[in-house]
């Protein structure tokens, strides 16, 4: 099995970027000759393997700690934060990243600058010229390009470099991955492209073109060279740069190890190793790394591998030695010397008591944030349809010490996670009330899935709910309690403890009452305790703690539980007695500091600030200064949630592969949808089609095709003040245009157009907003007009509809929160709809409506945006594409629909076979027209919003 390359050399060549191991002879780097990886210029050309690479072949060379992502995100700086029982088991944190654009000219400028910095760091400070800054370490975050690797992995170097990475495990996991797409490639459309030119412009403004050898003409998107799209190109360049910078900020501070797996607990790995050994053989060591024959990434727990999607091309290419597994959360190591207590007796000792030497203790904490439902505080709450919850963190607290010539290690795992039902909170208030979502049956199903998986992974669940049982939080707390009660599982115990009520008046000493009440459960759960090849006890379950955010109150209680377990372990190994109260002062300070830092780290990752109530966790005391600090942090959290978190969430969804088309949506709405909501909307649309077909088709009609499409509420209108999602049904006899109430799940009205009455179809660009790059994308903003004679057309309005006439408003996905995906766009006030001169005129409100004969009318339809989200099934992950109408782009979707409609119209005799005039390609609303119709006020408002939220 190839090991992970601990240091890399990155070379710039005329053909592309070459990455190879950094070979050493002691502290000195030596020339490398052998296999390397070539990442060619441009994002369309796959990388290839260089069998005989020579270090002397590079124009510019820099060194790196590893590769964080396939956009050639290089880890340039890292530092060791912990060693697990042995110096070779080092855990590092990412401190510096470099995003290398895959364009020759900007890459040359960037790498040359960084190489100069690295050279300056190697020069002693006394020899630096005046004004030089040896400590300069700013990150270059220029827009990068995709790097699709397609090579085989060379053997890793074995230089004497301190290990820094991470080694994961999963012998039976199958990785199913879609090939990587760049940040700017919104689902593969050309409007989002322009990355290559964007990178060149950002990194090297003085030079905007590259040689043909560096950038093949076929790789450059049309927008990058089309002067008419200058506005789109410039906005895309700016967005690309912001995305890469935010991605680097997200990856900074993550943890990895080159030599062992930090994604799994000690007990989990020991159990895996024990299962692979015959009962007749000796038990495996307590600190074993199982399945060492597998590559590092194959041994990782996929729940905690944050850059799995970014590293997908390297995985597919088998470049195992280059794959670093990054984990978000927290890692810290604290070492202290604990004096051995000399116990007094009533009888005087016969000989002088020689004090024992102090015992060395190592305290290590590893918190692992889950990637299954990643996100920020008000952006991701509760559970998804698979039972995965927001802010799920597995925290393992370890203690090691040498006793009787053996290394004794204790490990105790706790978990935290959002309340596992469907609920949300508004980001616009300081203390918004939680709001339950979905039906009780759906909430119960999600809760059952959550605990089924948790019991399977960890064993018995002792659920400690710290949220308020009265007031704003009571609604979601009551649903949680009811759901767990309905479970009726012996291996799930529910404990309510209203933290705010119990500690009111700063009486934080009352937390001891909770731990005392839970002592029987602690004894039952136990902890993992082992020495050498002997395992003394194992943990049989976990305490799952939560409040509303699973941050401040949760961390205080988890630290109290961990303190109880630490005291129990000290008694076991003879460093304390059962009667002793508290711990040694140095141990107490180290313990509190490590848990306070853990709480701050998890809080910054989820809420953007340090943890509240951190003064109690750090000092054991609560005072008004801490309360004042909490108030300032609460205000900072409000600003984060209302301004910066929307874009951050979009970047997280993209980097983790949960929503590959997220930036197309973000440019349109300045927010992003929950992937679970996207799946739900897809299901709702399918149900709308089924319900509509049952309601409107006659017994002698066969449904041939159906789509959900965006359309003006009114007929004979192309541009309107309001749009809705209509269901378009194609039967063997007619075309049905259905207005559907998505909340009530009922058909409100429909128009039946016999296929023989269709007189023509026009398709082309249908741009409703020219304010952002996604809205100007000609490939993804397509629609068609369906024109028809009115003589045999009928319209029916159901009696339960609140409508008074056919042209009035109807509810749709676009008119409420369900519409996260719909392209509902309202024109500015005072702008009249663009319509045909004549309209359908109803003669009655219920039943069939006759229309004036010989009139020609039309409906306008726009294809919905494509959604690309991640689905998890049976421990595997895959990227799926959701477009109800089919097709890789909106243009392809519209062309497919138009072709299907034409086919049926030909059968009905509406058009002669081969008549080219029946279908006409012409823009409904072209880019120029859309830009002309955009007022200065609309442009100004959009610029202000983008300035705030982007």
C-alpha cells in the first residue's frame, strides 16, 4: 500500500503543473527522478502520468505539505497540534493554502511570488535586506481551475519529515463520485463558465491572454471572449474569486494526519482489528491501525471527511499517495505531570516515605464534525429526510499515562447534534422562536431513522436535552420528547434538564446535580480502557447532548460529563481515591482549558463566534464579565446570520458536493436551498403531475409526457409581474395546461388544447432577469411559446378555487417557501405585463368555458433550473441531477419538449410532416431586451443586495 507523501514539490512547466514527492537526504532536499503527476493547462484536458520526471525540468518550483482539493488547492503551511501516544502519530492543522489557477501566465506569477516567500523564510533573519518581512505568510487566493487527475499513484517518499496528515478507514465502502466541476461551472452551463479567462484576469490583470499551447482555444468558453457579454464575464470573475477565497477560509484550521486515522475512535479501530483476527491468536494491540493494506482514504469514516468531494478526481485516478483527508472540528493535546498522592495512616511509618516520581499525563481531545448535514447556525437546523442532523459532532476525550511499565489509555466518546425533527429558525432575529415543519408523520420518520443509525454506530443512547421546556423553545422540545416516547426503545433513554431554568441566577454549581443523576448511566456505558494487548473495559453507548444550537450549554455539560469520567479513570489507575473531591490544580486547569478551546472551535465553525458561557468552562466560575462577553458574541452572531452566512453556506454546499448548482441559485436569490428541501420539492412536483393527470385526463386518453414549468400566471403574456409553476400534460389527444395548488395538492384550473388546434411553437432564450450572471445564461434560461386556436379549447375552474376569473393569481411553489428552486421573479412596481392583444373571456365560473372562435392565443413556459445534489444510501454517496423535464441544460430540455409536442401535433394533423415553419427558433425575451427592460432602480437595488450578502 502506498503511504501518503509527506512533502511535495510543485513545478510550473510549459505543459502544465507537475507535482512530485520531495525526496530528502536528512534535512536537505535532493533531486527527484521518477513518476510524477502532470496537471495540464485548461480544465478540459485530463491529467496524465509522467514516468520519467526530472526535478530540473520546472520553470518555477515551490514546496507544499499536500493537496487539499482537485482545484490544485495546495496546503502550504501546517503545524503539529497533537501526537497520539507516539511522536510518529502526529496530527496537524492547516495554516496556509494556495489556490493555483490552471492558466500559464497567472500561475507563473503566483508561483514565482510564493517561491520568493519560501526562499526568504529559509534565509536567516540577520541576512535579510532592510524592510524584508521574514514572517510574511499571506495567502494567495487567486481563482483556481479544476484539476481532473487520471494517473496512478507513485510510491510515497520516506523522508524524515514530521507526519501531519490523516489516514482513514472503510474496507467495504464504495466511493461513487461525479467528475469534479469547477466553482464557476453551474451545472455545466456556459454562462457560469469563463473560469480560465477569469483566473488570468484576476491573477495577472496586465496580461489577459495566453499562448495557444497553454490554453487550447476549445477550452475557453464563449462568454470569456464575447465582447457583448463583458458584464457577465466581469461579474463571474468577481464571484469566482470570492468563492475560492471563502473555500480557503473554510479549509483553514482543518486537521489531518499522514500516518494514522483520526476519523475513528480508539475503541472503534480496536474492534475492527479484533474482528479480523482469529480467536486462537493473541488479541490486537489497543492502539492498532486496522486495514493497513488499504489506502488512507478508504479507511476513513466518510461522515467526517470534509474534502472528499474536492479530492474526487484523485480518488478516481488512484492517486492514493496524494490524497489528504481533512477533518473539521477540533484537536488539542495537553501534557502535565501529576504528583502521586501519599496517603497518611494513623500509625507512624517505620521508615521514611520516599515520594514517588510524578506521573506524566496526556490529555487529548478530538472533535469530529459531520459532513452529512453541513452548514451554519440558522442555515441548517434539525434533521433531513435521512435522519442526519445539523451540527453533529463526535467528541473523543482521551487520557494516557504510564503505570507499571504499561501505557494505560482511557477514551470516552460523546455526541452532540441538533434536535432530530424537521424545524427551522429565522436568521433575522436575535432570539427567533423555533418553528416545526412538515407533518408529524414525517418528523417521526426522520427521528426514527436518526436513532436507528446512532444506536447502530454507538450503542445505547442517553439523550440529554438541555433546551427550555417552556417559552420559545418549548414547541420543538415537546415534539422531540413525544417522538422519543413513541420510539419506545430500551436503548434510547430521554432525559430533560432545562439548563437555563436550573442555572438561573448564575447557579452553575447545579450542573453537578445533573451528573449525579446520570451516574448510573455512566456506570452502565463505561469507557474504553486498555493497556498494551489488554482491554479492561469498553464503552457500550454514548451520551447524546443537545440544546438548540448544540454549542454553549452543550459544551458546558459535555465537559462536566468528561470530568466525571476523568476522575473515574484516575481512581482506576491509582492516581486518586474515590473519596477525593476534585483534581490536582494543574490537571484541573489543563482540563478546563482544553474543553473551553473545544467549545470555542465548534462554535466558530457553526455560529461564527466563540462559545457563550465559555468563562465557566475555562475557569469553573460564572461572572458578569462573562455575561457581558456573551452579549457581544450574541450580537456578532446576529450579524453573521443575517449577512455573511448565506454565501458561506453556498460555499460549504459546493465544496462538500451537496449542491453542485448552488451558485446559480445563489446569484438569483442571494441564498441557497437545503438539499433535503430540493429532494422534497422534486417529489412534490412528481405528485403534482400524478394528481393533475388523474384529475384532468378522460378515460380514453393516455398520458404520454408531463413536465412542471415556470409560466406567467396570465395567458397570452410573456413578461409578467407574477409567475407560477404549471403542469404541462401531453396526452394522446390534447395538451393540458394545469394551474396547481401545491399546498392543498389540488388542481385549481386547467386549459385543454386539442393537439390538432396547436398552430405553432416558438422556442429560444427566455430571460426574466438580467441582473446576475445566472439570469443572463443563454443555455439555462430557455423557454417556448405554445400557440393555439381557441375554437375547440376549453377551460375548467374547480369550485374550491378562490379564483374569480381564469387570469387571476394561483398558488404555486414559486409563491412560498417551497419555492427555493423556482425562478419566481417579480417585475418592479408599475411595469405592465407584456401580453397579446386579445384574451380568453370566460362565460361562467364553474364548468366548461366557451371562448371566442377563430382567436389565436398562447402560453409561455420556461424550463426550471437544474439541481445537482448529493444523495446518501447505505453508506455510499453519489451525485444526482434533478431536472423534472430531463436534459442536461435548459436548452436541451426545451428542445426535447418541443420535439415531443411537434411529434404529437403531426399525428393530429396540425402540421404537415416536414413543415419547418411550425416550429420556429426565436428568443422570447433576449438578453438585449431583458437588459433594456431593467431599470436603474432595479440595478441599484441588486447592487446593494449583492454588496451586503455577496
